[in-house]
C-alpha cells in the first residue's frame, strides 16, 4: 500500500495553519511554524493560490484562505443547521446584552440575515430574517470580509455605497479596518449604515476553523458604545462568548 504523499501533507498543514489563525500570515511565519524551508513553503503556497485555495494580500504579501476552499468548507453546512445550532445562544445573548441579535451568512455579495432575536423590551421592532445587508457597512459583513468568508475584490471593483458620512468606501480605509478586525477577533460599525445606530459582530467557525457566519448585536449608538464612540467592553465579552459557544457546537475545535 502506498504511503502518504509528502507534498499533500504539507499543503494540508499550511491550510490548517491559515484556518486556525485570526490574521493573515507571511511566508516566513508559515515556513517557521511548520518547519519548512521558505522555498518549499513558497512553492506550495503558489500552487494553493493558483487553485484559489489561498489568497495573497497584494499590499502586505501575506496569505489567507481563499474563496474556493471556503466554499468547499461551508458546502456541508446547511443554513438551517447553522440557524438551529445558534438559536439558543442567540436568545441568551439578547437577554444578556439587552439588544437585538442577528445571525448572518454571505450571499451574492451581501449578508443574508438568517436569524433575528428582538431586543427584549416592548418597543415596536421589525423582523429582519431574509434581509440583505451591505458587506462594507454592517458589522456582520465586515467580519465576514475580514475572515475571508466572502471575497473583498468584487466589492472594491465596484463603488461601495456611502450610506452615511461614516461609511467606509475607500479601499485603504476598508482594508485597514478589516485588518484591525482580524487582530481583535471582532468587528464594529458605528453609524456606518444608519445614523444613530451601531453594531458589533464576531465570527462563527465550523469544522476546521473556517468562518461560516457571524453573530452580531446592534442597537442605539448610545447603548452599544461609550461616550467616545467605542463599543462597550461588556457587550464585546458576551458577544464573543456566544460566538465561541456556537462555533464549538459546529465542531470548531480551536474554540
């Protein structure tokens, strides 16, 4: 019986490394983490890039998982399964945060809201399930972009719509914001889609650590943020706890 093919084992190790991280990795980081020569790591990365399993940031030269691999990774996960695994945690998050909770997945260059829990009070609210949100102006969308769940290039090839004066429409601003989201592990939008409203979101990971969706909390800017416009730390904590719990239920071992 033939033994394992070393090049495939190494390619799989690189993909696992990129899936397990919260940020893009450079060639040197990939090589040193796996004990590979830079030339060997570069050759494998170029091959993976050629088949769209890996993408390289043209500005920094660093690598992340590509759209083709992400589509393969999420094909097993029916939207209804993601929703069913998330319902209890989303309900608990709404109760703990006192705010509305939405769960989103990428769909044709937008964010599809697949679950929505109302803010737990008596105010009149509209159900957003089935709504499509802009990737660049919603916290859910920015998280999906930052962690490679949906490609950024089609958005930048067009002209992102400015919903308010705070919307990020310039590629440099958006790329910088997405880099910060990867570093922090969560993202925010403050009056970028609607004046007076803000939201924060965190990624949901499935098997292998691939991001398959995002969960977010949204509401009036004065409740979501402090007086300096920064998201409340307590809300970030309960949000990330919910995202980790859902990810564990979906088989994301790294959580």
